[in-house]
């Protein structure tokens, strides 16, 4: 069953290349066949002109000249049409393929995507797409042209001289043997190129993301060495494929020359011996041999590359089908009561649980701070609340419904997450806050005010461009954008994971108060900053240790107990 489903999903990717693109595809095929037919007709005209010359038939020569003019005019028209339709077909095919692939990618859950990383998908949507365009789409028309000319040449050869056709077929066995030997090897080499490109993209992403760390630790030489190693491996894979292609081409060309000269010498002998073969027929046979030898030398290579391109599409389809959250069916229209976590046990590795028999309740509309040492399970708990995994023991329920049974779209509609690293598009402040959705100006203005962005907007305006990944903004401004996004979404639950960790004390305090001032939202905040003025504002503080909640209560209660929270607070001060 799984195999059939995978094959169906693979076909969907191929289908995207032709979706709303069939007319361009069919017209391109018709024009390809038309131009191939005209090429064969040119071979026939060469024979006619040669025999007219040998027979000194001026009337037939004039007739042939008129036919040449007509053929050239028709060929030019067909070529102009081909150059208009063919690029349009490729453009629409690849655009639809990429759009569909990215649309499928956005259906993945946060956890499943983070487990895989981005290199695989960056490579699939860039390098692999180039291979699909060249080795699958473009190669399809080349194959049609070569095979049509091959069949046409065989028919014409049979008409002119069955004896020479048999000889031509016999001489073609050598190029066939040469072309078939390395076909499968090319498929494997194309897969290796994709693999090495994926690793190269991965190291580029890592090095660019870690550029500040590289500079801080004076690791430029080491970073350059890592880049050079992956770059060399990627180019080495391409070189190996080029060598195989060049070897096939060289051997096929040599074999083709032998076949052509053989047919030329045999035809000359038959013409001199008076065996019913004219000089024109000999010339046209040499010409037609190109249409026999080209498919023999190129089709195995093109077919192997085509199979490799299909394998790349299957690779992307399989990757997009993996780690997808099991979809629940229940829809929640809102959140009004509580989130209950009962006997929750979870670990990234089954033998090493991060959370152990954890029990906690979050009431609607209240604010919660989750504190604890590194590795205590704070972020893991937030991820599970977002439905990152269903592979846990115990229960997580929202208003009495297990999140395993809640439809992903409905679950994400209930929750908004604010992370330490806020992603910002290289676009305007307004578009980054609205995430390119349409909202009434009044709602946008209110969200900007409540998130603390009003002063910034007054100085620079809503059309201020944020720069690549928010390069033109401070850390506090980026965090306020994430808060404004949450306000506009109007989701009832806000999950905040160490949002102020990288900010200075004053900015962190301002952002924290902005979150606490969001009336009507259930706020669950993981924080390492233990500042009394902020902690007093939370309805409840949850203290985590070794994957469980060891203490909970308001600030004063926890300080009076002089337990784990008291120790953490004293250390922080």
C-alpha cells in the first residue's frame, strides 16, 4: 500500500510539469516532428539534385530548386514558432513544479521540518531543478526528434536500397555497443552529483549562518577549508560524469565514422558495379546514416539522464512524504477552558526521556513562566504543545480534546509561537507584521501600538524595509514584530521560547512587559531571565528540573518555600 501511495505522489510531481501546459507540450511535439520531417526531406532533395546533375536534367533541377525554397520557408516558420512555444512550455513546467514542491513543503509540521534541515530542499529546488529541466523536459523533445528521424531514415533507406539498409544496420552495431556500456553508470553519477550538491549547500548555509562565530573565534582558515572540501567533492562528482559523457561521445563518434565510411565505400562499389545504386543514392545514404547513428549514440545517454532526473523527482517526493505529522480530524473553533498535560513522558531517544510523568494545567487567559536549568525540558514541552510529535506517552488535551486528534490547521490556528530567533523578510515593516495578509488599517495600527512599535513607525514609517533577515532592525524590534504578528492573528494561545535571551536587559524587560500586557491571551513563556519585577506579573511560575515540574506558584509563594526556584533566583542575582 505504501509503495502504491509513493508512486502516486511521484506521479503528482511529474503531473505538475504538464498541468495547464498540455497545449504548449503538444504544439512543441508537433513542431519537433515537422522540423524532423523537413530535415529528412532535405536528404531526399540532395539525392534528387545529385541525380539531376548526373543525368543533366535541367527541368528536374529547376523543380528541385523550387521545392528547396518552399522547404526552407516552411522550416523557418516552424522554427520561429518552436522558439516561441518551447521556452513557454519549459517556463510554465518548472514554475508549476517548484510551486507545487514548496506548497507540499509548507504542509510539514515544524518538528518534522527541523529534523531534516534545509539543505536537502534548497538543493532539490535549485540544482536538481536544473537537471530536471535539461535532462527530463528538454531531453524529451530531443528523444522524439532523434527517434522520428531514425524511423524515417530506415524507411527511406529501405526504399532506396534494401541491400545497403542491411549493411547500414550491420555497421551500426558497433556504436550501439559503445553507447549501451555506460548508460547505467551515468544514472548513478547523476544521483551522486545531487548528493554532493546537497552537502555543499548544507555547508554554505552553516558557514553563512555562523559567520559571526567564525569571525569571533578567528576560524576563517578552518571555515575556508571546510568550504573548499565540500566544493571540491561537488565538482569532483560533476567531473566524473563529464568524463563518462566525453568517453561515450568519443567512442560513439569513432564508431560512427567507421560506419559512415563503410556505407560510403560499399555504396560507391555498388554504383561502380552497376548494381542499381546511383551516386545520389550513395550520398543520401551517407546523409541518412547521421539519422541512424545520432540516436544510437545519444539515446542511451539521454535516456539514462532522463531516468536520473526522474529519480531526483522521486527523491524530493519521498522526502516530502517523510516525517509528516499524523493528521487529526477534529476542529476546534476556539480555546475557552484549559490545556491539560497528564503523565507526559517523551524523549528524542526512547531510552533517554527528556520529560518524565509530567503533569500541569494552563488555564485560559492566564500567564505562565516556565523556568529551570538547561536541559530540564522547557523548550521540549512547548514544542509538544505545538504538536511537534505524537510519539509520546500520556496526554496533552486542549479543552478536553487530545492534540493527536486535532487537525493541524486548527491546532496552528489556536497557537502562535515567538522564538528567540525571529525570521524577518527583506520587505516592509507592515508586510512583516501582516505576513502578507490583508488586515484593516485600524487592526494593524492597534497591533503596532500594543507590541511597542509605534515609536519606531513614527520615525521610519510602515514602508521601512527591514533588510535581509532583519539586518536593518535591532533585536528588540524584531521581537516586537513577532509580538505584533501574534496580536494580528488573534490566536488565543501564545507560546514564547526564550524570546529575550539575546537581548540586552532594558530591551528584554520592555519586550517581556509587552507580552504580559497582552490581555485575553493565554501566555506560556519559557525564560531564563529571573527578574523580580517581571516574574511578579505572571499568574503562575512553573519550575522544571530533570524533565518534570518540581514547583509551581506565584513569585512570593516560591520564594517563601526556599526550594529550587529560590536557589535559581539567588544564583541569578
